[in-house]
């Protein structure tokens, strides 16, 4: 039986927070078996507020103060349903309670936000969740760069190069360039990719994207972005 199999919402509990014993007696009562599954205390007295301070320096991410932990962001998140461990509500909770070790342990997951902004639109308290998660990811990139997945660095570079060269983000081309850079171009032919591509063609997004030119006075703006590379 998998570790912690009897726990409700098991996916939200990390393995190292689950305590199991083959034989356990408490107050003279044998609680061996399923009943000996325990969770580490959630009381957290040693708060590290570095991440909290950093996030709140971002004018957009200050909306993190409004979070009421309702979970609407995670419920509607397109990534949370595909990537294990990606949980915007939990990331915000860790930041606000100073649980930076948990954040660092998920450093290779936090950055995977795709910027769809569904979480932001779903939030009843007007938290710009997408920007908050992006800010948390940038903080992690500076404190634990060794924990960042290689895909993060490739994604960051491809995104920046794409923006500097074109001025606008062409998401299909961005995804294609990203997967090729990682040697994962076969994923472009996955059923999910084909379904998305057909949908974009059908609703006219592909044609609209092709017709879009560079932003007004792009040459001057490009110089500014290039100087910050």
C-alpha cells in the first residue's frame, strides 16, 4: 500500500510530512496498522519572511495581501491538473507564513506557470495570482539556482529572445522553440498538442497572430530590452 494511502487529499501532503510505523503504541493502546499514520505538526514557529518581503516589493504582487486562501486559483489552474506539486494557493500560503524551506523544495515546480491568468480572473479578492507566482519563481531563481530545472533556464532564455526579436509573444512559436531547445520536439505531435493546434486554427487565433506586426516604434524599445539582457 502506498505511503499515506488513507489520507484524504493525499496529493496535497508531501511524503516527508507523513509518519508511519510498523508498530505503534500510544497511551497503552496499540494503534498499529492504518491508524498509525501520522502527520508532522503544522505549527511553524521559525518564520523566514525573505520571500514575503521580496514579493511585496513588486507593485503588482502586493495583491498577495488580499489572499483569503479560498483555493479558487488552484481549482481553475491549467497547470495544477497536469503537474504534480503545482499549487498556487499553497505557494502563497508558504510565502505568507514564512515556510521558505517548502518553497525551496518545490523550486523546480513553481516556475511552471504558463501565464494563462485564469487564476487571476477566478480570484474573488482581486489577487493577481499569476504575477504573484511569477515573483515567487524569480525569488527562488536567486536563492536556489541549483534547484531550478534545466527547462526553467531554457524557457527563460527562449522567452526573452522571442520578445526581443519580435516584440510580441507568439505562443505556438514560443512553445515550439522551447521544446526544440530541450530536444523534446516529439511532444509537438502529442494528441494534446494537436487538439490545441486545431482549436487555435478553428477559432482564428493562428491567423490573427500571423497578421500581428511588431509594436509601434519597436526599434527603440528593442534597444532598451537588449541593454537589460
